[in-house]
C-alpha cells in the first residue's frame, strides 16, 4: 500500500501541472474556509455554547406602583404555562422578593429585589440525560409563549429568562454602558438604544438598568391648621403610618415563643387601595381618615395637610466614579457579535439627527449632542466583550506560537524556507477546524458555534502539524545527505514511510477527541481536534511534499547524489 502511495506522491511532485493544481486547490480551500466565517456567516463565533442545566429562573417585573395582587396574577399566568412541561420537576414563586441567591442571581443582583412589583420564579427540570431537549432550547421555546400570553395582562410588564452562565459571569449577553454627565440626557440616549435593540433580530429580554420616573404625592403638614384644630403633628403622623404601613400597638405573651409577639394594626388591603392614580383619589382616601381633637371633634386629615404632586427621585448609577446606565439584552441562541454589529450600524445611521458620532476603539462610540453640546459614550460590555477579548487573546497566543515555532525551526535548520513550510503546514489546519464546525452545524439541531475551546484546539494542533512536517523533512534530509538520493525520490519515499506513524498518531487523537465532540462546552475543542487533525495529515502528506520539491533542498542539505546506493545500507 505504501509503495502505491509513494508512487502517487512521486507523480504529484514531478508533474508540474499536478503541483499547481494541489497548491491552487489549497489556496482556494483556505480562502473559502475564511469566507465561511465572514461575510457568509456559515460558521458563527461565540464565547461558549448554551449550557444544558437542570434549573433556570424567570424574572417578572411590573410597572412601578403595581400591587402585589397584580404581580401574583402575572406570575400565576407564567406558572400555568410552565406546569404544562412534562420535564418540570418542581417550581417555586417568590413574590415581592428575589429567590435564594444562586450564581446567576449573584451577577444579576436578584438579592436586592424588595418591591411589590417584582417576583422571581425558580424552575427545576429533569436531569439532562432524562430528556432530549436541552434547557436552553426549552427556554428559547417557552420565552415567546409566556411573554405573549402574560406580559399583556398589565402595561409595561417585563418577563425575562435567566439561565446559569456557561462561562465567565456577566451581566448580560450584550450590555451597552451609556456614560455622560447629564442624567436626563443619559436617560434619553438609553431609551433610544433600547428601541434599537428591540428591532434587532436575535435580541431578547431587553431592559434598562435604571429606576423609572413616576408620579408621587407628597403630604405637607400645615402646622398652623394643626395647632388651631387641637391635634398635634405626632398624632397626625401616627395615623398616616398606622393606616398605610401598619405599626405595633401592643404585644401578646405566648406559651410557645419565648419572646413577646407584636400586634400590628393597619387598614385592610381593600381599604388601602386607591381607585385611580391621580390626586383626586388620594384626597378622597385621606378625607376618610379623621382625627379626634381635644374637644372630641373629628377633623378630616385633608383639612390639615396639602397634597403636592411630584416626580420620583431615580437612583443615580455610577461605575468607576462615572455616571452611567446599562442597557442590557440577551441573545436568542445566536452569537453576540452579529446582533451588536447590526445594532451599532443602526445607531450610526439613525442617531446622526441628534448627535455627532465619533468611533472610539473597535466598537465603542462617542456622541455629542448637537443642541446642548453634552458628550456621551457608549461602551460595550457583557458576554460580547468577553468573547472579543478571549478571541483576541487566543488569536495572539496562536500567532505567538507560530512565531516561536518559526524561530526555533530557523535555528534548527538554518533555513527560512524550510521553517516557512513547517509554519504553513501548521496554519493550514485551520481549514479542517472551520469546515468541521460547518459540518457539525448541519447535523446538530441547534447552532454549532466556533467557540473559545475551538481556538484552544486549534492552538494545540500547531504542535501536531509541526511534528508531522518535521518527520518528513528530517527523513528526507537523511535520504539525500546520507544516501545520496535525488530530491523527488527522497521526498516521495519519506512521505510514504512516515505516513504510517503519522496516521496512527492522527487516529489516536481523533478517537480520543470524539469523546469531547458531544460535550456542550468542550464540543468545539473535540471537533477542532478531529477535523483539524485530518487537515493536518492531508497537509503533511500531500502539500508539504510539493512545497519541499519547490524548494532548493540540495543547497539546504548539502546534497551529493550517489548512484546505486540502497536506502537499507548503513
């Protein structure tokens, strides 16, 4: 078999047309593999694929001022949809608060939740080996159903799904940090960015991390009227607090508890409710509360106070002592980079009516308000930023490895040409990595991304490819220098002879890596090693012999051709 392979290699390198076809085919394959990433997007890049977990959470957020009953109605709607799932094990609803802290909640800040308009639902599903559908596919399927059925119950209701992060903890898949010195200007710009996110394909669970500005009513006590009415201010304050918040009025001893049990008094839930959210309903409610003065006369509270409508005071957020607001969005089983680039292009085209836009860094933007001259910055963060940083760092590691291998080979062979051949054969394994991800994407239900672990596998392939090329070159050198064989015969014989150890090594790597290919997180590493090794073998046994024949090996190896010298002679 190896004699036939030797003959094929010999014919390939001796025939000028075949050499050109092999090199041209390699160049075309390399260009097409690069185009599969951009701009065709046949292979998509992502930090890490979705994580198949046994649990995920649902956050329910109603408009500020919503009652606990309204929140309960929305969460009941969500639960009614969830319980239809056959793989659901159990679920628990936390009204007006966040669930016990977990990894995702630590990043999202769910432990700060303490309001009647908030709720969190925790779901536990069957272990992944007992179901065919991964948890992230279940979330993708349930999200539009629950949002369409339950968000419409009350205006400005938001329902978002939170999964345990597959990799480094981040606030969201895409985070636009809006910086500036004008709070109102930041709020306006953040709203514009949210509108862009809502129209961008692939982005879901869009939210702005800021307090809403809503109407409030301040009760100002008229001291003169209070003093003339015969009541005191403390009495007025106690009645207001007693009515709407409740206060301790007595204690009760118990045989069960060591401590005294406090007794609270407040209005009933129905009595606390306002008919509408306007000043007239507030006056009507307060007029029903009356105080008894020293003469035994009842005085309505509305006679003693002035009700003034005001706007709420939103929380001012800062990061590194700079005022800012986060606009967050999750991705619906797509890479983070492509929706961000689409949203950024929309901003560049539509924000020019109000702002002068300047690009800073790779994706960041600086906007200057045309009217006020205020300067704002949009800094991208989240999993998208982690993805870019990881790919840049791994790319730099790959380039560094290639450079170091090249320098070592230059020192060893004292030849830039031979070192370049080894470097090129190592780099060509990228064809197998990219094509392998494209093939896996065809045969998998969800998108098979080119991930950070894929790049780790690509870097690992450099050593494998270099080793294969070194075997061929060293054996070719031995045949030419010691045996006096001509260049073509030495290359063909070394390729055929070294094919067996190369193939056995490749088979061992492929069989071991197939175990990783099915893993959710390390699948990219396994696929890169499997298909990259195949490409490395092809490059070593087909392309490297052609490149070696094209080079001046006689000069590099000090060749002195001999006649009728057997390769088996010492």
